[in-house]
């Protein structure tokens, strides 16, 4: 895993741990520090199940909360199979008693699919931002039968991506962590430059401020 990927994972876990103590049950003799460590270990395992899911990709955004032994899944998935797949994998984690699945499945839309491909190429085809992906090829050429038949959502680009592209009814949201304010601004400008995009919500974070 690259340095950028590690920063992204650690940043997400750190943010979660700051939030979880307020929702942890207060009974029992376990010390607050021990509870926080247990929550951190659980958060690391849940995040691992999300980011290593073979169906999780650049067009999805999944996050979660922990309340006692309950994991609450939230975010947006470009394909229904991702929602059920993540729920099943998280449910099998030791220490998880219940999974509340609030992941929203994005609507099927040929126009949104076109925008996904175009925004992906605009961002990851731009040299200063290419270090945020392990996929240097991008969605070019003829593509697979799945992509030809159903668009890029059915055959998303492989590899690690620090910048995730969420498209819903022509509106784009960028999520993830980048190294600098300049890169944050560049990604937003590249997304805004794509024809047919109605709006861009640049929700990227800078690693030094996470």
C-alpha cells in the first residue's frame, strides 16, 4: 500500500475514534482507555473489510460509526451488490453483534455513468494528480464487454484511488484525502470542467488537517 493510501486509512480511523467515545456504553469495569483501544481495533477491522472489498471502487463512498457492538454503515454505493457485500463481511467480524446498513445505492443513469468516466479521466488523466492512483491507464480504449454493455459503473477502474468520485443525478461529490490545498483545488477545477456536470461538492480533505 502506498504512503497516500496509508495516510487515508489512518486519517479515517483517527476521525472515527474521536467520535466514538461519546456513543460507547458506560457500564462495566473496563477502563475508558481500554474501551477506546477496543473501538480502535474494531474500527480498523471494519475499515479493512470496506477498502479490501473487491466491489468497492473509485465511484463509491462508504463510512461508518460504532455504537457499542453495533456498526452503522453509511455512504453511497454505485452498485447494489456492494451494499450487501459490505454488510455481510462486517457482520462476520468478531465483536460485531449487529449491522445497521444505511448505505444508499445510487440510481442507474447512463448520463451519470458518462459523467463518472469523464470526471475520472479529467482528474486522473491530469499529470499533477496521477500520484493519487495506482491505475495509470484509466478508462481508455475499448474496455471490457461489461463496460461496453453497461458503462463504467459495471466495470470500474482497478487499483487504489485517493480521490473518490460520487455522481448522483449529474451532481459530483469528491471525497478522500490529498496532500495539499493546491491538489484539493485542482481536483475540484478538473471536475467542474467536465461538460454536463451540474455541481461539484469538493469534500476532499488535506492530510495535514485531518
